[in-house]
C-alpha cells in the first residue's frame, strides 16, 4: 500500500464501479452506512451490459476501470457489479495492492446463514448465473445447500426505464419467478445490482415465506468492516464544502444523472464522461 500520512490516507476516497447504473444501489448503501467516506463512482454506460459478455472481455474492462480509479488515489475499491465480481475479482485481487471487494461473497454469506430448508435461489444476469459463482461460495460455507439460478435479463432494461412498479414488470416477474417458486426455495438472492429497485415486485411474487437477500446492503456492511480492519475507516465527516461524491461514466451523462437522482436523493448535479479505453 502507498505510504501516505495517516490522516491523508483516511481522507482518500473509495472507488466504486459497475457496468452501468445498477451499482448505484451499492453506492446508496455506502452513503447511508458509512457517511463520512468520500466516494468516486464509475459507470461503464458505453459498454453495458456485462452480463452477456465473455469472462475475458469483462476482465479487460474491469482492469481499465481499476486503473482509472487508482489514478484518483482511491484507498479501496468495490466491484459493484455481480458479473464483474464473478469474472474479474480474483484476478484484480492478485494484481492490485489496495483492498478490493465484490458484491457476490457478502450476498452468498448471508444467504447461507439465513436459509432454513437449504434451498436458495439466485436471480441475476446470464453471465452471473452461468459462472455458478453464488453456488460455489454458498457451498464453501454450507455444502448441503441446493442453489437454483435463474437469469432474468429483462429486469435491467425495465429498471432503467423507471418501470419499477408497473404491470409489465409484474408480468415479467411472474414469468421468470414461477419456476423458482416450484423449487421450494426459502431464500432468494437479488444477484444483480439493479434488482433491489424492484424488490417489492419480487417479494409480492415470491411470497412472505421467502427471504430476499440484497447484496448491495450486505456489501456496504462488509466494506465498513474491511475499512475498520485495515485502519482505513474515516471517523470524521469531510470539511463543509468538500465534494464528497464524484460520478464518472463512459457515455450518456445526462441519462445517468437523471437515473442516479431517482435512486439517490442527494441532488447529483453532474457526471463527467471519460474515455475509459485510454486506461
């Protein structure tokens, strides 16, 4: 880790990145749970979605984004994308010298803890489901647990169109989730960062007996623990007037800002477009 004065080290920002806008649900939880931290968010809006891309492509994109965040002197990185967590996190952990966490392990850990009947469902993108990453992590903790995955690709565009509570989303949710209901799961992981925004729809379809696990919430909790463990947690609020939160995208800044303000009631004024291929 870079040798920096302790105070300066604590005041360095956290980097958060996603394939697009879904990672804002993770950003929102970080802002809620560790409000003294400065955060830099990058959304790869020009190259979204990652869920249908190959492991090699997602890993290459993730390396570029990490290099950009490191140029901003971040003290830790959160991979706020399930597909990038599944495909690239292990490589990134080996390659950089600052703490980095993804969204998969925190969600898998909680699901393994809360399931009563050992039947866990995961809804996510095609990439996350085909990687079997949630199954791998859950079974490391509880080998007897049965994990059933279901790709729900239409949820992302529905969320990004703002159709969070809409008859169309209700109908698609019923179609996707009916096969999971039949498996008898008692726990369901919202394995894409967009999905917490339609949590109420999913809960309505699945019923009260199914516990929903939100990896965005669990990731923010784990990040706080990690910062404290590494001596990086900032206990002091930034000075008045400090720009606590910065947002960068690879395309479509106006659309991003509009969507961000619908999720984070903070008054996000702008996002800067950068050429991520330059990193």
